[in-house]
C-alpha cells in the first residue's frame, strides 16, 4: 500500500504501526519520527512563519482566512508522482493542515482511484479510535489494537494514580499567547485525568480566544503554556519577549501568584497521535509532582516562572 499522510499525527500513527516503508508522501510539518525525513513533501505553507511572533502569525492567518485564500497548498505534481492508494487527512482545523476540500480537489485532478480518510478526533478516546481506523484501512488491525490498548493502559494508570488526590489545582492552559487562546478538544480532558481542574472548561470543543479578564476570573493556580506548533524553546522565547511588554495581559500577569510552566506543545499536545499520551504523563508530573516524580527532560517541560 502507498500511503500519503497529510497530518503530522497520522504520519506518526502510520510509523507506530510499523508501516513507515509504505509512506510515500507527507506534509511539510511532518518531522517525527526521524525515518520519515526522506519521504516526499506534498504540502507547503503559503505564509512564512519561521521568524514571526504569535501576534504576527495570528494576523497573517486571519487575513488569509478573510480573503478565503487558505493557508496551505498541495503540490499536485508531487502528489501525482507518488501515486498514493490512500490519503489520510482531516476536517478538524483549517489552521492546522490543508482542508478536506483542497484534498478533494487535488484527488479529482488526478483522476485516480484513491481512498481518502478524514479523521476528526476531539477526545483521547477519539484519538485511540483513529489509530484503530488507520490500522483497519492499512491492513494492520491487530497491531493497531495492540497500540491502542497499550496507550489506554497508560491513560488508565494516570487516572487511577490521581483519582484519590485531594490536591486538584486549577489549571489554565494556553494554546496561543498573543492573543491568548485556551486549550480545547482533548486538553481539558488531559488536565482532568492528570489530577487538575481545567480553568476554562472546553471538553471536546475547539480552542478559543479568551480575554485576559476571563483568565483573571478563572483564578488558576498554575498556567501551562502549550503553544500549538511551537516547541518548548520557541514557546519560552516568545513568552519571555511578551512578558517584557507591560501591556500584554497586565491585568492577569500582574496579579497571578502561581507557577507558570512551558511544554513542547508541538510534539505532545497539538498532534492527536500516540505521543499525546506522553503529553498526559508530562501534565501528571507538573500537576501532581508528589504522585508522579519527574522523569521527563527539560526539553519536554520546564518551570519558567
């Protein structure tokens, strides 16, 4: 089977199922695992964000969406050359990846018999179901169920260990910094499983922009910065730069007395794949340190304030 993955998460799933050799196409953002480095890239970003701040990125995306021009493009020439049997894509978020309509348009141009599977998990359980669905579609059902079951056991372990804790801090998760967006979809669930209480509950719902006044009203005990698409270093650099601007969230940060943590959002929180369970375990170390002594590296999470 020849598989084209249009999501970093599905690329990770395909490889976790032992099918990296079947991967013939990937996105420009697929950077894990290392064995996919040689796989042809079939997408590109229409906006160069490499040196942009989160405020600039937000403005560029808003302008592009307003114009209806989109943010990403598919290279139809490359897609034709790799000649996939199966394309894995999504309809969950047009800001995160190429839209389903773009994929449909490109497939029609090829006039080929290609199966397209669109995946839209919004919860941890949905992510595990995605793994099984991909396993069924790629002829790896047993491997997929083994992987799903092993991940479920790790999730259950975290839940069981935190279930009796009388210490349940209120957590504000920020998926974007300027403007601030609170964590959505599976993030509130992860916080709850890790022994915390989500300060702005959005279980199963998309991340949304909040006003700093809402953050003040939520009165969190700690803040976790898990910026979508940013690793820990980039998130920390952005946060420290913004913190120098006294106008950025002054009403919140000027009064917040709790701890602030930075995590690798791109690897462990933004992508609905196997490493989302690593993200859960990272949260458990941050939120319940007496139950889960630290085992993770400083490149995965660190206290910044």
